C-alpha cells in the first residue's frame, strides 16, 4: 500500500519513445508519456470541457471514474496518420487498472495499486487507462477489423489490465457511432460497465474540442451505450453490417457521451503498435 494524492500519482516528466524488440508476437513500438508535475485533471463533458475533477473518486456515481491521458489520443492519431491520409480507419484497444480507495486520512487517500480484474466487484475506486494496443488490422474507409486478437489479450493478461474500451478514427466522416461501432462496443461494455469508445474525426470541425489546453486540439467523442436501453437494443439485435437500430422503448438514445471520463495530463501510458 502507498500514500498519494491524485495530483501526485502517476509520475511526471516528458514524452520519450524507443523501440523494443520482441521475438513474439512481433516487434512493437513502445512509448511512455509523462506530463509536467502539477498537470490538471479535466472532466470530459459536452457542456463544459474545462470542468475540473475532484481529487477523490465520485462515490455517488453508479460508474467508477476513468482517467485517460489526452496525449494518448493525440499520439494515436499521429500513429494513424498514414491510414488517415489514405482514408482508412485505424483502431486500438484501451487497457486500464483499478486503484481502490481504501481510507481517507487528513485529506489524503490511501489506495491499493494496482487492483486486479478478478476483484472488479469492488466499489469506490478509479480506473486509469495506462495502455493502448494497436493490433494488426484490416481497414476500409468506414470499418476496421482487428486481427490476431490473442496478441492483445496476451498484453492485457501480462499487465492484469481491464479491457476499458477502444479508440478508432473516422478519417473522412463525422464524429458518431455507426451501427457496426455499436456492436463492437457492446462486447466491451458487457465485460466492464465503465468501458467507453473514443471516436477521432479529424475532418469534423463541428466537434473540435481542446484537450490539455494549448497542447492538443482534437475533434473527438467519448461514448457509451445507454443503460439499460441501448444495451438492451444491442443485445436483441442479430443483424450484421451497417443497419438501422430500433429506438429504445423509453425514448432514450442508444448511446450517449460519457460523464465518468476525465483527461489526466499527469498520467503515464504505454503504446504497443503490433502492426
């Protein structure tokens, strides 16, 4: 166990990158990003992207808070640039670990780090997205299919990570979740209720948002299926490919913007590019 405040952990520094050679499954690109000390934790929301997070988890929320580095999104977009220039989608898988907050002591939080997936029924914790895995994949202008998914599972299992969702680009489309995207995301949210989907749409100027203040400007969306309405629609749908979905019976949307996700510029992360 260790004693930290949320602004002090994980560590701080500068972005570095170096190649790591592995015999299996393939050579990978490994990046570790560290932000300057004192960096801010920003709540991602539609109405107010500059709202600041509390330094403690949101106990009253049904979903536990998730922190992700805004720099991870920008680095992913840079790694996807070759595909984007060819009007091809790129996808990646997000891995996170859970920090369980145990005791509050004079303004500090004692937490257990990391907290492993078999104990995922615990409450009052925060997920930290620390790993992005870009698998081998087949891509078109409107779809992206991951290949050799066992390579992704191996990295997640080795690091005891939760499958916290996925990230993909819409090179020439707007920022939304297609019917195929919704089915892809359904499996993630079934496993981990906090799981979310990030859509990066570099040509969609109507959805430009600023992350990490002056350092990063992206057109993006962070989405989840609504619970229980959207999840029920996807559970019952047996169609494949692009198709319309029926509206939920209660009139709610099938998916929505996440309210439990925060960008944390003090968060370290790794990127494994298996392509």
